């Protein structure tokens, strides 16, 4: 499998969203594919926030969803969006690696957060 990468080197990790939305109401989660993948595949994962404090108060729902829903699941996500719930909430990302590589995942997560928030 490593020979399938351009460099021939092993992939250390994958960065992906935790959910298809920024913030949700308590007990309102309905789409678990992003966060459940680590459990299903039995791989190591760490979640971290990005874009904390992002303000959406001046963005209309029509601007956020200017395209029609792609499918029924996408329509559910769009219908559950509430700008006031997302106000100043972070976007959750996660980094995944191979099974039993928790230390590597934590180090990658820390490196990503430090790179994002490093003061120049």
C-alpha cells in the first residue's frame, strides 16, 4: 500500500472533519460517519478545534446554503443549521492514524494546533 503514494512513503495520518456542521444542539446529532470512522476501523484519533470565535451573525442562511441539497442526508444537515447556535463555535477537525498509534496521533494533533495558532 505504501508504494501507492507518490513518494513511496507511509502516510502518517489523515485530517478530516468531525461532523458536517460547526455546532449542533444537544442530542441533535444524527450523522456520525465522520466521527464513527475511527471506531469502525479501530484506528487512533484525536479531535481538536479550529476557527474558534468565528462570527456568523452577519451571514444569512441563504448565503451558507446557496446550493440545493445533494441528497436527503444533506437536506437534514441544512435544515438543522441555526446561525445563532453556530455563533462563535469552533469547527472540529480530527487526525487519524493507524491502530495503536495514539502517541503519534496526539503529537500530530498538537503540531497542527501549534501551527494554526502560532503567533508570527
